[in-house]
C-alpha cells in the first residue's frame, strides 16, 4: 500500500473512532426514573412562576424533547384554605404528563396536607420547593429559608413522606449563602427521609439570580447521591446541556429561563444529545409560535389576566427578534388583547413576509370570545 493510502486509511479510521466516541457520549444521556416515573428524555422544564403555567407547559411538550414538567410553586396556605387562585395554579392537562406539582410552605402538617391534595389531583410526582429566594416566601419560613433550618426540614420531609405514596422530590439551591453551602447535607437528609429525587440550582439564596450558577456544587451532590439528581442553572444552549451532563454527571438537566425566550431549547437539547446536531429556530418558527401561543392565551384566560400574561410571555419571546425592543414597547402599551394581537401581527408581517398559518391563527385569535 502506498504511504498516502495508509495515511488516508488511518485518518478515516481516526475520524470513525472520534465520531463513534462522540455519539457514544451523546447516547449515554439516557432516561432516568424518579420512583416508578420515567423521565425520557432526561430533560426537565423548570418551574418559573408567572410563566410556566399549564398553557406554556403544553406548548413546550408539543414541541417535544421534554421528559418532565414542573408546576409553578403553590402555597400550602392557599391550598389548605382551598383558595381558588392557588388551586388554579395546580391545573394541568393530560398531555403534560408526567407532571410534578410543587408546593412550598414551612408548617409540616400543612405541607403534608397540600401534598395529599396535589397527589389526589393526579400529580405524578410531588416536589417541595426549597429554593425560592423571594422575601415574602422566605419571611414565612418557606422556600430557601428551610435550607438553614435542617431540624424543621427533617420534620417536613417526614410529614410529607408519610402523607403520600407518589414519588417525592425536592428542589434546592446550593445553600443559604456562600459561607453555608450545604447541598450535600440536605441531600443526605432527604435520602434519609425517603425522598426520591433532587434538583439542584447552583446558586445560593443570597446570590438570588446574580453571577453564574456554580455547577461544582451540583457535581458534589451527584457524587454523593443515591437518588437521581437534576442539575439546574444557566443552561441556555444545547452545548450547555451537554456540558452540564459531562461536567457534573447528573441524571437530568432542568432548564428554566432559557426556554422562556426560546421555547425550542429543550427540543434542541434532546436532538443535540442524541445526534450531535440541533435544528436552529427561524424567525418564521418564532413568529408562528408567538401567534399561536399568545392567541391561545387570549382565548383561554379572562381578558385582564390574558393581557398581563401575553405581555409577560410576549416580552420574553420577543428577545432575539430584530427590533425586539420596539416590539416590546408596542406590546406593553396595548390596552386590550385585540390591540396586543394586532400590534404583534403587524410587526411580524413586516418581518416575515410569508408566514404560513399566521392568517388562520390570526383570524382564530381575533374571533370574539364565545
Ligand atoms: C421569575 C422566576 C420564577 C421562578 N419560579 C420558581 C418556582 O415557582 N419554583 C422553583 O422551584 N423555582 C422557580 N424559579 C427558579 C427556576 O426554576 C430555576 O431554578 C432558575 O431560574 C435557574 O435556572 P435557569 O438558569 O435555567 O433559569 C423561578 C425563577 C424565576 C426567574
């Protein structure tokens, strides 16, 4: 064989092995289970209060790639007093399954009772919020405040575990502040009390949402865990998701804010993890999603609630669109849902000349309410 043929053969073999290694690496991201609930693919839509309601979760599930969705946090006080506003947050559609419903509070008995209520509502998984940094929640002793009261946390875990049969998980931050990072201690306490999964956001309560999430804490939790671990914080691209799996060894990756402006993100992560590539999102895809989703919001919610929600979601979805700031300004000044949708439609028509389905969606979304 001439030297150049040998070199070619070696090069081909090297490329083949590199490709196989790369695919093996992606293929190793397999489904995992929380109790008997399979999370497949191992990608989770994080709870984001005010955004990830049932309509948004349904839209994300429809795009594909999402193995689990988690409800926005619901107050145990509101649940146990059967307040309509709180109960509304727990509504979900069958197409969202498997779904985890998240509760927060600080009283073990009330936490147990609300866990029982959400289990009866059909939650596949019940999740306890131990990460919320908001003053109102922390002042009442709930959310991330519980990370600095482990004796109370043990009582809560035991009470909730004893009250339900559904798989039980917790979502934590890495600790209260940087001097008291105790995620591994909380993991051990959780395991000791029969909790079956843990999601870790790599920021402390005092970090709020500043700086970068510290994935090394997530890796430490995974190293020490007997239960499945979901890593969370600052996953904004398929490459980030792959890196989080690789650098921390987690069983699943949970994604929040990135999905609000790019609803395809979880689908892109799933594709990238299984094949090494992900389809990019076009302006037309985004415009159609905005028309369809915001039109659906308009039809499913009462006018003032719908308008507020449309402004919030529209603001996030318009990120990355050319002239997005101008669009947000227009949308925010809309006084009615009709005004909102026609501003949106005008703007998108200028941007995307041929938008299949836009006219049909527009006609549908502009129909008077029945
Ligand atoms: C506006 C907002 C609302 C949130 N609401 C919740 C919530 O209800 N429950 C919860 O556990 N985490 C909540 N989070 C935290 C997210 O689930 C997630 O942990 C955090 O945003 C970091 O992940 P990300 O970088 O992928 O967004 C919220 C975050 C934001 C920004």
